[in-house]
């Protein structure tokens, strides 16, 4: 009886492994991420997103103190209500896919053209772009495209990764940020969790 159970378990796992290497599976992942990103553009409130990073955090973001190398990080702060509302929305959006995925929020930094920050990471901490520990970074060309044109962009830059970038609008119709709906063709659930 145990032998039959083990054989059936191994066959099931082998079938799942083959499905992840299948180009059709990649196509399905891409389609579901594109759908989640399209919905995110409608559901994520840009007015609320603009309130997340506090004036204090913005003030210290680029300050350098030779006596305190952690000045920016120690003074990073968010508006709890705006953060929590948006984080819950992003988590719900990640459940639109039939596989583990994240929907992250990126915002450009006022007064610093070409710079962007990941304001909210989701539970799996997946991102094709974010470097662990960085408060901000340079925008990628794909991010600039989304922020300038409002078009969704699918990025397959890192092997095995699929990200769909989509705009976030405020109530005036201005693009104020972008979301990254992201997953991997092969998942290690603990690889990105720090």
C-alpha cells in the first residue's frame, strides 16, 4: 500500500515539474499576470498611493551623513492607513492568479528624475527589478515607458521571471506610479523571503 502511494506521489510530482517547463505553462502565467495587471490599474488608488511615503521619509531619502550611513533607512516612514489599504489591495490582486505571484507598487521620486522606489512588496518578495535593501534605484526603460505612455509592458528580462508593469492613476488621470505583477516559471517559495 505504501509503495503504491509513493509511486503515485512521484508520478504526480514529475507531472507538475513537466508542466512548469512547458511553454504553454509560461503562456498561461503571462496571460494571468497581464489580466491581474489590467485589473490593478483600475483597482489601485493613485491618490492613496501618493500619501504612503511620508514627508520625513522623502526628506531623508537622499541625505548623506558620514557619521550615520543608515540615516535614510532609519528615517523611512509610511502613512499607516494609506500603506495598509494599498497593501491589502495588492495582496487581493495577487490572488487573481492560479499560481504564487506578487503585485508590487513602485513610485517615481519627486525631484529626482529617473529614480524610483518600491513602496510595497508583497508576501513572496518577488520582483524582477528590486535589489534587496535599496530604498530607491534607477528606473528601467520598461518602467519609463509605462510611466510616460500608460501602456502595460511585459518583461521577460531575467531567465524564468515574468513581470507585467501597469500604470497607477490618480483621480486627475495622471500616472503616479506603476505596479509589477510578477511570478516565476519555477517557484521556490522560500528563495526570496528574507
